[in-house]
C-alpha cells in the first residue's frame, strides 16, 4: 500500500458534531462526555498522536468500500504494541485499521473481549448492548446509541458491546485504528463457518422465523458474533444471521 503524500483534509471537534446534529435531526448524536457512554466503554486517558499520525500516513481510504486489516506490522511496532497491550493484560494483541466511506449501520457485532478504537479522523459509532438482543436473535435498530468520536480520541469498548464499522463524519470517509486480541476476525474452521445462502435475493425487511436460536448461530468469525440488517446483502449472502429490525440507520452529511 502506498502511503499518502499529504495529510488528509479532515477537521474535527465541536463544529463537526453540531453540523452532524443539524443534518441528522431525528438521530440523537452524543459526545464522549455524555454519561451514557459508560454503559459501553470508557475514554482512555492517554494520547496516541504518533500512532494516529502514522496510520494516517500509511493507510488510505477506498472511496467505494470499507477496508479492514486486522494486523499491520507498522502499527504493531514498539512502543505502540506495549502501550496498547497494557489494556489487554499483556496478552497477544493485533493492531490494524478500518477505513472507508461507510455511512450506515448494516450490522452489529460483538466480541467476548474488549476492543480499543482510536479515531484517526472524526467518525461516528452506533453502539448497543448484547442484552438488547432477544431470544430470537432480533434487535431493533432504534435501541442503538449514536456517538461522535473526535479525531485523536481513543476508546475502550467493553466485551459484548454491539458495534460495527464506523460511519464517516466527513465526505472523504473515515480512518480508525482497531486493537483486539490476536486471532479475532480470522476465518472459522469450515465446520463452524456460517453457510452462504443459495440466493442473493433478500426481500426488504426479511427476518428469520421467531424460533429461539443458540448463540452459535451468530458466530461469524473467530471471536466475532454478528447480526445483519436485511439490506446488507453481502453479509447475508455469506451466511450472516439476519435479525436487525427497523431502519438501517444512516448518518447524513
């Protein structure tokens, strides 16, 4: 991957949050100072400015699709990996990135471990609680809470917090650093992998039958359980469990 020749033209802070609130009047967009964020995680007390500057230089944004790279050697070099490893009890971790143009919810995933997200640019996260998923694997998108994450902020999401790809806060897209236990998001062995559907046609609003489902039905990759919105056909075609009801929440710019 070729590094960027110039720093990206992102700007952040209070003005961006206010603009997003104006363009999304039906969506309550909170900031990290909101007491409600403590349900989902915490803001880390230290800065990672050198790491975010590095990530901005060496990673790009594809204007068409999101790109997730679980592990990138440059981001795992000392002293970054040691500083981040403290938050995982010095267990083996992977430091990668997720960049892209995404502006919709599309799905929710959760891990049985914490996750650290560092905003290389301003971005928006839609967060929820595992307990909001009913016994049938359904959750309404209105149960999720929207947070604006300003450029440079580092947050730790608690285990089993529902989240997915960040949403952009600027037309150029978003950049983020993702830190997880080593092996998370790797492909499952064939006997445990989700089975692709035989057809690409997913009716709008389609949901599974109302039968209790075991948690294993949501397992999508290693240490990654996932529920998709019916509109997110690429995930559905890969065998993702379809269980998000309501609108596929979109962040408008």
